[in-house]
C-alpha cells in the first residue's frame, strides 16, 4: 500500500446550499474537453486514474448479489437432485438395468440421462460461481487513507469536479464512501497516540466502515507488521504534522504518493541490526556479570527485551508457536 494524497488543490464549490452538488448536469471545462490527449472529466478520467495507480483500484464485492445467485443455484440443483432420484427409481425396472450398467445409461436416450446433462450445466455454473465468490471474499480491503484521498479527488475542481455521477438514484458516486459528507479534521494529539499504540498493537483502520464492501485488486506485497505501521500509520501522520509533501512522487496533477519500498528497506535494516546486536550484547553483558542472582536477572531482562522486539517488529502477528520456538531457542 502506497499512501496517496492531494497536493494543494482547490475544492470546487457545491452546486446548492445543502453541501452537495445539484441534481443537474455538471458542466465540463472547455479546455479539458478540447484536449483529446487527456481523458474527459467523469468516469473516463476516474478510470484513467485507477489504471495509473492501482492503490485506488477498489471495486464493490456485491456480496448480497453473489450470495443470492449461489442460493438460486442451490434451489435449481436441489430440484435436479429430486428429479434425478425419481427418474432413477422409475427406470429401475427397465431391462437395460441402468443402476447396474451405467455405460448403458450414458448411451441411452432416456429422460434420466437428459436430466443429468441439464444438471451438469447448472452444476458447472454453480461451482464456478462458488470458487469466484471465494476468491472475491479473499481479496483485501482497500486502505482507508487512500479511499479518503479518492473522495477528495472526486470533489476537487482540478480533478473529478463532481462529474462522477449516476442517474436513477443509484448513488454510484458514493461507492468509495459518502462524497457529500465533509471529511473530518483529524485531532493530531489523538492521532499521535494512535501512531504510538500502533507500534505494539495492530489497529483497525480509522475509516474502515467507509470502505465496507470494497475489494482492493492491486498486487499484494508481503510486508511485516513494522513496515505496515510505517506506511499506513506513520507516513500519513508525519505528512499531516509537517503540512508538506517533500519526498513524495507526483503521480498525476495534484496527487502525491510515497512508495513503501523505502519503508521496507528501513525496517529491514532495523530488524537485521536488532537481531544481530541483541544476542551479541547479551553474551557480552553476561560474560561480565558476577553472581548467580545477577546472572539470572540479566537473562530475564534480555528475554524480556527479546519479547518486546518480537512485538515491536511484528505488531503481535507472530503465532504462539513461533514465539515459543524463538524464546526456547
């Protein structure tokens, strides 16, 4: 996940007094419409943005529709099952003896085998839908910070300009959260406390309810807990604290993002240094300690430091088996 935010853009003015655009058509700027080298405002420009940066590529899972489809497949297959069972008993007295000689059944023109072939079509569709739904459910949720940036992009005069809309009350513009609501101003003191707490405990994203039902399609990079904390918690907090975007890379007009690769390198170096220094320092200290009591206290202290290191570097993601094996060694 790469944190992305808007850089110094001007908000467009809502079209009416209730804080949202009017239901009428939002006009396109002439200069943008005449530039055929850039996507036109509206859904084409949004599609271009998502294609350029996959951190914004989040789409509805449509869980309810998928579940309904699977349930209706279940009803169809249940009827096929009952019909097939009835036909098996009905055909049992026939001289071909279908229950014993299935090879006769598959070359026959019987109603039983016609039902089997019809059932196969529905069963295949059901299995494919079930597997696809399982894969969709396993996709991760999008990063709420980036979804908040996307909502701001949709409203900015120099970006979406309120032109991603829908008719018939579908509310498609609210797919990534309610764009008509004002984005809350974060309390830096509480945010700072959250960042510190995130060092030792994996926290739920602040705006997770706004991203409910969305699936993030970007390729996943396996990262440790400390790197996730640095990218998802520390970098946005640092940006808000200093009110500047130095160091970020400009993705497109008005958008700045930070790559997680520097965070991966930094946390990798930190983890390696700590992993090498802790046992070395512990051996050096224990070699200088006199007395059994002092020795035991030092062993206890270094074990405690080792456990803190596990919590700090993994944010509690290590399994009990891994922790037990590491401390036992």
